[in-house]
């Protein structure tokens, strides 16, 4: 069987690249000095696209590949893939759910703890000699016994909530409906009301056009000057301008963010703030998880071209 032609949108670690190159004819879009010209040259041969959660595949890319059959996303989030363009042509889409859920939840909870207890500053306090010169590190804010709100109780939100319950936090959550797998936690339909109840508001919902800026000015200000917003989903779920204004004016106490509009070129105003923990979109960034994600990307492509059922279909 001739190797199917795959358009590769972004780089993958070598442990993924080698088996991909062995099984498929990989066309590396990210290496092209003239991406549009590159797409023109190879588009007609492309049967599959291999991309990443934050890179996706937009309508222009999809339309440049008239024989495209399947898009395989290295990531659980598929908001950057133009699903409507795929539906119009019966193009299949897969993602990598479940394998990254626990790592993403771990980082979310860790970000809350690191920011609440001021651990970045504390570590510097030791390294720069302040502990010897100035004495004890300034007191920080307690975590246990407070209330956490989880906006989106899907796989990742549920694992975040489970961990937070282990820290003796009260758990409340919002989602399209109450979840029978979350009877111990209080369901709050209105995100503003959830924010008002929350000392820590976790943004964990899958991003889509419907969830854009669901964390708006009202939600942000309801969290308030003592509260914290933690985002491990997508920047588009939060009105980033309202978030920056609230942090700059201390109408919001603090934030811990793994995702940003225009990332990795985040708004430089974030760099001026001392009440925000900045992370480089690495919630799923462990060897174990990324290897599992890479294998799922390959296995979905192999299944498609072998005429078998997709392992983790989105479309
Ligand atoms: C990225 C993610 O895919 O799973 C997602 O949706 O955004 C991440 O896991 C990962 O950063 C690799 O690009």
C-alpha cells in the first residue's frame, strides 16, 4: 500500500516523528518558508492532516486539500479545527481525550497552590538572600477549607474537582446541566453566581463559539479582589481584556493562566503584573502523556486508512 500523504501542521517530538515518517508520507507545513505556496504544491496529494490542539486546521487549509479525508488532533481541544468545513465534506476528525486528563488536572491544582502560597516569590526569596537579609517570607493565603468553582464539569473539570475535594475545599460547579456523577457537589447554573461563591474559579470547559468569553467582566468581578481565576482550557473562554483590567486594578485578586490569546506571543501587560502566575500551555506536558497522545494520533490515522473504526472520533 502506498503511504498516505499527511499534512503535518506543527512539530512533534522525535518519538512521534519517526513512526509517522515510517507509516505516512509527511508534508511538514511548519517548515515551509512559503506556507501558502507549500499548500498549493502538496494540497492535492493530502489525504490526512496531523495537527495540534492549539494549531488546529482552518477552512483555508482544509479547502487547499481537495482529497482530505481525516484530521487527527494531538490534543483534546479541537476548537481550532473548522468543524463546519469538515461537516460540509464528510471529513473525519479525531482528538486525544482521556490520556491527558489527569496531567491537565494536576497542573491546574498545582497552579492554584503555587499562586495561593506565593511559591514563585518564596523560591526567589531563598535564592536571592532575602531570607537571611529580611527574615521570614510574607504570609500568604490559605487554600483548604475555602470554596472552588469549576466551570465545566467534563473529564478534566471532574478530575480537578476530585483533587480539590482532597484539599478539603467546598466544590460547586457550572455546566449545561447538573451531573449525576457529581451529587456531592453543588450545581450552580449561572456562571456569575458560581463566581460569587468561589474563592478559586477553575475554567475547564471545552472551548467553542458558544463558550467564547463565558468568563466575562461580570464573572471576573464576581470572583472579586480576594479571589483567583485558574485557566487550563482555552484563552477564548475568558474576556482577556476584562481580565487584564481587573488584575491591573485589583478588582480581581489574582490569576493563574496556562493559555493566552495569541500565544505564545501573549499580551505584554501580563508581564507587568505581580498577581498572575504565567505558564506556557504545558498542562498536558509530560513525557508519559505526550507519548500517549502521539500514539493516539497515529492509531487514529492508521485506523482511518485501514477502513477501521476511529478510536477517538470527534466527527
Ligand atoms: C496541546 C491542548 O495539544 O490538549 C489540548 O487541547 O491544548 C494541549 O494538550 C498540547 O499542548 C500540544 O500541542
